[in-house]
């Protein structure tokens, strides 16, 4: 099993944060498209886009959680690396 460094954990946190930002963007875009279809009385398309928006919201939540987790791991590893013998 390989050991993760604080820098690697911070990198993973950054990747997950970027994923959360992208998911947020797509969630808003799909929600807007759903609203536009709803005003045009295209309920099938509105429902499909609303469903996709919900999927993006769920992904955003997962990505935020993972970014926070890796950020916490990075913080703990940083302290461990800093205060370890020879560190």
C-alpha cells in the first residue's frame, strides 16, 4: 500500500473541488433549460432536464464531500509530516 503525502491529498481535494464547481455549473444550466422548456409547455423535455439537474446536484454534493474529506486528510498529513521525527 502506498502512502499518500499531504501534497497529494491536497491535489485530490483540488480535483474534487473542481468537479464540484463543474457539477454546480451543469446543475444550474440544466435547471434553467428545464424552466425554459416548462414555459414552452414541453413537459417531456422539462422533466428530462429537471432530472438531469437533480443528478448534477447529487454529484455536486458527493464532490463537495470528497473535497472536504481530502482537504482534512491533507491537513492532518501536513501536521504529521511537519512534526514527525526528521520532518
